[in-house]
């Protein structure tokens, strides 16, 4: 079975997820947003304390607040960047993203080394994370679904009572809503949604109450 822990990092309140198999200790780091040494140490100490072996570095999309910690993770754990190929352009303009938000620091260009698409599966022990490609917030946006454990890591696709903003480069409101309806709202209603920002929710609640998709 998979376990999950979350860390709130950087000025954007981005949530970095650490997912691991409780037997093999194989782990995936999703959207490392650490932008300072203190945040890097917090994640590293948790990994050491729990004896985890980092197998995957996964990006749900390549907006700067979700990738600040990529250089540290790559250097420390020697894992390739896994993301959807359509996120490559955003990875190439990280410095421009920093300037757009008035930020003084940037992790620099992020290269995607292992591409995934709809239906691909990332294996952690006896469990799997299935990839859904849901563009609209960003062209390469993906969601990770753990069917056995009943949760999704939604990135900035779906939030409690909201959805990802679509006014950034590559955004498309209709595309995002269509993807949510076809690929997320069809999941069991009790499926837990872990978003990239803010509180968790469940599919059934969003299906009945989210004003952007009801």
C-alpha cells in the first residue's frame, strides 16, 4: 500500500508530495517546490528518517513554483525528471517565469528526461500511479491516480471548489474543464484529491459543488 506525506513550500504555498510503498520503501517525489535550504533539509530529513529510496521525480506541470527543488532532487537522489512532453516549453522558460512573477531567483532551465502520457503507470512496490494527461492549466498537465488506494495527485488541475487558472501561457479553460469531467469526475466519488495548493477534497464533493464544473 502507498503512503503519502505533504510539504508546503515556497511563497506560493505549493504542496510537494512524497509517495511511497510501505514495504519496499520505493518513493516518488511529486512537484518539489523547495526554494531554500531549510525546505530542502525538511524533505531530505523525512526521507532519511523513513528509510525511503527515491525512484521517481515527477512534475505534474512545469510552472516555477512546482519545480524550484528540481536541481536539488536531481543532485541528491540521481533520478531523472519525469513529466509530459508538452511541458517542455515551460521548462525552457523558467527564467522568464521568474521575471513574470517578479522573482529574483530561478532554478534555471528544466529538461524533461522521461516522458509520460495517458495510461502510463509508475510502479511503487505492489502499487501503481496511473497517468492522466489533463491540459488546460498548462499544456503538459498530468494527474496521478492511485486506484488501489483511492487518491489522485491533481497538481493545479483541480482544487476544492475551484480549478487551475487558465490565463497563463498555454492555458485553455474549455480544455481543462473537459479533461476534469471526462477523466476525474468519472472516478469513484470517495476518491481523495490532493491538489497543488490548498486543502484536499473528494471527487464526489467537487462533482456536486464545484461552480466551475457543475
